[in-house]
């Protein structure tokens, strides 16, 4: 039929068009890739230019410090148990900072998230206000709050704890409110119909539905917060980070202490990561796909 | 029979309820007990006593105000007026703002009737406080600060000892010691934010600045602003750029490194169990060592600077990305790869057209999320490796007096993080179309 011949001719046209489009698209992604590579190269050279040592000068020395550390520490292996005992309180402090901050932050996040979820909020008019509060708490880097509080309160674990708790409240609040949005509102309506107060509706109607997911996110946050607490200790907030800073500033001859702290920190993070990921798998019924 | 059953059922229901009750009361009790333990373990009671409310007040006051120092050196008799008492904020010799009259007798009008006069003889000072009276101080080498007050009993806003007097009123503050006499007057706002005193544009109104900018002086004006010695806008802009650069290089570098490694760690792509296990342990090790330890090791090798910070982020995130990407790879749909295979595609083509398009949304969303969160990390790492806005912030805090700069940096950091958050959200929406959840 006439239509088929017309179709064949059209097909040729479509094929050409498709090829030009593909070529265009390829060119487009090639240009994007070139820009990206140029950005990376330029970025590394700018960063390298403003660095004290250069990349190629330093790459050879990369293993110098770790190997010095290992060599000196392996000569003093007998002293390691004593070091572990010495630094154990600092380790406990670091973990306590993270745990207390996660607890306080999660408690604040629960209220913030309930108050900023549609259908659950106590004051629906104020939902945007509570959302902005969470955004703000999330945006402030921990070090900013920690340093300011160290100035006012003096050094120690409390400034770090407050700083991490503020950030945790914002970060968990956002995740919690995403969880809340998926919760079924029927129990809440049912409780409201029998005259339950807002607290009762939330505690009996929402919390049982979302608690496993909340707990899973809070455990993930705890992992992150242990690292943050170690870093803040390095800036002066106590705990293992502070001991580490002292140990490495003593330099050669005392490397065994630094190595002991490195090892403690490494083991702590690995143990906490493994434990928490085990429980998180458990909480989400071992379904890995849920976290994507 | 049925009676017995219901009794059994009731019994088991009661037990369940009792356990639930125990949990719902026991869990909060445990949390509370832990928090009480932490309260004492962290020494909160002593901390509250130690807390310096003076520091807090200075910090809050400095965030929205600045002070001008009028200082007399009691040995030479020279009087100097300087903003925040800093050399770079000093008025040229013989010049002063209009509330200070220099001369043999320097008269300082703090406003509201508060007049302080530096007398030429014996390093004398008088302070006339409305409603209280005239105070007179003289500094003598042998006797310290000789003081006379209009009342017998001193009010609590005067703190006096043999060698030192400090008078703090609403209008300002006077401090007299053997070496120097100093008056602070507080003003709202950040002084010299745009131009320092040595710039010809200082003190001009907005209208005049704009009109002069249009008549060809914009270049000189930008130069004076950029090189403002007090606020160092040029350095601050560089520092922000450096922080974002660290985050960008670290995140992107880590993604580039992690993608091929992730194939080795994914169950459905790595043929050898040994390779898979080794790669996974490598990721676990990198993540376990943690950014702090990497930062220390790297700063030993590469020295201080932004490159070190970027590499620290790069290494740490390679571990995290490797884990996340390999999980994404394990979730890809096999059908698309088989479809490509049936057309005779080579392995590399299968990966490029069958696998990559499937994981791109996850990849992009993770990378952008980390880019935003690494901007925050780069601030902290910068404080340790000596690069970016983190370094400026810690330096400003260590001096313990430039609190207006501290609050300025804090605002800039928050703006920077919010901007990166917004940018990564925007890119995520643009690049991953049709995925409403964005994750």
C-alpha cells in the first residue's frame, strides 16, 4: 500500500533524526565531561597551590608516619594494655558525648517532627516555623556551636554534647518527619474520636507505628555522632580526640600512646558500626532494599 | 471449657499488657537514669558555676555592636582613638570622631550627659555621671590610682582597688590603671565593615558612594572593600571558596574512585568471592579509620592546607561511597543487562548501557547529599588541617576579642551550608526527573 512506502521513507528520516539527536547528546555529555574534568584538575591544582606541601612531594611520605608509628609501637607492645587502661575513661567520655547527644537530639527531633507533620501537628499554623527551626539546626556545623560554648562554659564534654545534640535534632527531625508522613492516620482519628489529648494521640496512635524506623535512624545517627564527638574532642572538647591531640603533639618517642589511641578509636568505631548495623537490619526486618 | 479458655486468654493478655507497661515505663526510666548519670559524669553542676556570664555577655554584645577605645598612655600622655582598640582601626594622629575633643584637655562626651575629661596634670581623669556626681582620679607612680567619689558608699557599677578602677555605666566604660586610662564607648552596628579609616570612601553616605562608583571610581572602591584590613573580605571570600572546593574535590574524587571499586564489591558483578570480601573489608577499614585519623596522617604527609582537607574527605568517603554504591549495584535489574547481551553487547557496553543508567539516580542523589554534608565537614576539617573558613573561625575565637568577626563568620558558614543544601536539592530535582522522593 501507499502508506507502507511512505512509512519506509519516514523511517529513514526518523533514523537520521535519531542519529543527529544521539550525536548531539553525545557531544553534549562529552562537553559536560570535559568541563567536569577541567574543574577537577583546576580545583586540585588550586588546592595544591595553597597547600603547605605538594601532592607529589607528599605521596612518597604518605606511609612514613603510619609506619614510624607502627614500628615504634610494635617495640612497646607490652605497654599497650596499660595505655588502654589509661585512655579508657576518655573513650567512655567520647561515647557518652555521642550517646547523650543522640538521646537529647532524638527527643527534640521527635517533638519537632510531630509538630511539623501535616495531620499530626498540634498547631498546624506553626508547621513552617518548626520546619525552619529544623533546617536551621541542621545547617549549623557542630564546630561552630562547640567553639562558642567552649568559650562560655570552658572546655569539656558538655559543649560538644550540646553542639552535636543541636545538629542531631535538625537532622533526625527531618528524617523522622519523613517517616511520620508514611504513618497511617486512622489510629489518630480513632483516638481523637474518643477524646484523647494530643499527647495521647501521638503516644498511642503514632509512636507504635514509627518507633522501629525512628530507632533505626537514631542508631545510624549514633554512629555518625561517635565520629563527630572524636573530632570535636580534637578541637578541645575532651574525650579521646583531646587525648589524641596531646599524644601526637608529644611526637617521636611517645608514638606508642598515639598508636594506642588510634587503635582504640578504630576499634570503637568498628564495634559500634557493626553492632548498630546489626540492630538496624533487625529493626527493618532484614530487608536491605528498604534503605536503598 | 470455654470459661477456662477465656481465663487463659485473659491471663496471657494480662501478661502481654504487663510487659508492655514495663517497657513503656522502664524505657523512659532507663533513659532518664542514663541522662542523670551523664549529668554528673560530665560535671554539669561545676560547669554551671564555672560558666562565664561575662564572656557570654561580651559575645552577645559584640555580635551587634562595636566599641571605640579612647586610650591615654599614662607614661607619655599620648591620646589615641581606635575602633576596637586595634591598630588597623586607629584614627590618624590628631583626628578623632566628633564626640571626642582632643587638646590639652581631652573631653569625651559619652552622650546622655556623661562627660569624661582627661586632665593634663598628674594624669588626672574626671567622670561626671548624671545623678551621681563628679569622680576624680589621679595616677601616681608611688600610690597607684588616687580616687575621690561624691558618696561614701560605692555603687556596684564601680569596681575599685588600689591600682585599678573600672566604672561601667550605660553610656560606656572607664578603666584607669597605672599604665593607661581607657574609655570604651559602644555603638550599634559593625564599624568599618565596608571601608577602613584610611580609605577615602569611609564615612560617605550610600548615595554618594553609589554616585562616585558610577563616575569611574568603582575599581578603587572595590579594591578598598576587598582589601579592608579590619574585615579582610578578600581573605574571607577565598576561605569560603576553599571550603567549598575541599568538599567538591573530596566528594567527586571519592565518587570517581569508589565506582569501579564498588563493582568489585557487588555480589552480582565480582566473580571471585575473595576479591569481593577483600574490597568490602577495605571499605570497612577506610570507614573505620575515620576522617579524624586520616586528617592527621595526611597532614603529616602533605603539610597543612586545603589539599590535605580535600584528600581526607576523599579517602573517608571512598569507603562510604563504595559501600553505598555496591549496595545499589546489588539491587540492579538483571533483565536490562540480559537484553543488551542478547544484542551482542560487549561487557563494557553492558555496564555502560545496562547498569550505569539504572544506578545513576541513586548515585547522583547520594553524591549531592554528601556534597552538602561535606561542606559542613570541610569546615571542621579545615580547622584541623588549616584551610578555609574553619581556620578563620578558630583563629578568631582563639583571640577571644574579635567576636563581631566570629559572628560574621558563623553567619557566612550558615549561609554557605544553606546555599549548598539548596543547590544540591535543585540539582537533584533537575538531574533525577520523575523521582519525586528525590532519594
